[in-house]
C-alpha cells in the first residue's frame, strides 16, 4: 500500500499526498533547481519559462507558462501528483484555481535560509529523498553557525536595490532580507511597510547605508550602475567601496542553492568599507 504524507503549507491548506510522487509541476525556479538537486528531476512534467536551472537538464521539461501567468488548463491536463508553488512568486488566484481543479498544491514562503531548509526537509519527505535533503540542511546550518560566530560587533547597514527606473529597494519579510541577516548585515528597511518599494536618490542618501547591494536579478545591475550610484551618492561611506554587485540568484533563490550561496556571498554584506 502506498504511504500517505499529510502536511500543511504556508497558506494553512492541508496537503495530502500518496507516496511515491511520480509527477511534479514546479512553478518556482529555485524549487525546480532543488528538485533536481535532490535527485528527482525526472519526475518533473512541467516548469515555468523562468525555471532555467540546471541549464543542461531543464530543456526537456514542458514549459507551462510563467510564475505570474501559468498555463492553468495545461497543468490541469497534466494531472501532476503535486504542484509546488510560492506565495510571493505565484498568484493566489492561480493556486486556488488549481486546487479547485482537484490538484494538490504545496505553497512555501521562506524568509530566511533556516526556513528554506525546513522546506527542503519537506521536499525530501515528499520525494522520499530524506538523506539527500539532510546533506543540504546540515551544511546550511553549519554555515549559519559559522557566519554567526564571525559577525562584527556593529553589523553593516545594508540596502539592496532590485530595480532601476524607478529605483526599488528590498523592505520587510523577504528571503533577501533573511540572507542579509545571515551574512552578518542588517537590512536598513527591514521595518518598512512594504516588501519592495520605490525609493528616490534623496531616500537613498537619507538611508546612508554602509553597503549598497546590486544583484543581477530581477534587474541586471552592471558596473555602469555602480558608477552611476557612486556619483549619485558621493560623500557617503558606501560610495567608497560599499556599492557591490552580486549574484541575484544566490541572493534570492532558496533551497538546494542556499549553502553554496552563503559561501559565495560570505563577504558581500558582512564587511563595510574601511
């Protein structure tokens, strides 16, 4: 007899799964990557057009729209055993429509590396890949403890931009903010009223961060934007070595990427310019 896994997701919905899961649709790029990393990529029957990693393996998986505009009809036709989604990246109405169509949808929303590892553990149970999941979980917690022991007495004040024209910054309750904390910084806007918000040049000057992060996604910041902001923020500490490009996938993709991302970003948000 198949085993049954019953759990609740971030929306409070009960998700009941008959194991083993044989077919999966992922509506989140980082979750798609994680499923492959756990050794279950062959079970994916649908992915979004933004699910681009691992590059050499996702091409054979059917694309079922985007994160905000999934091909609902096609997903219902595929009848996967589970649809994996995220509350920030996917729309509530699409999740509800899939559930109304009889599909099991498991929704996550990690806001820190530790919460991401709790999700990896759940995926491990869903996929009967608990040993594989444990490798990522244990390594991540080891790195988090190591980073915590190396924190400076005064944590650098960090602003992370995600867009240009208009400038937009990271506010409260985000995975990016959780990564900044884990790396030893503090998000200047962690108590903002919004998760992401427009900010003016005067607003950036008033924030006066030690470090200004410019990730490669969703907006692809480049060296010319470092020069632009250095000129805009002349006189501030961050204009003298604190405006830093970084890998946007490492900063915002949660799951199996997390431990490697912590390693690669180790010095990005932990040390202010001298």
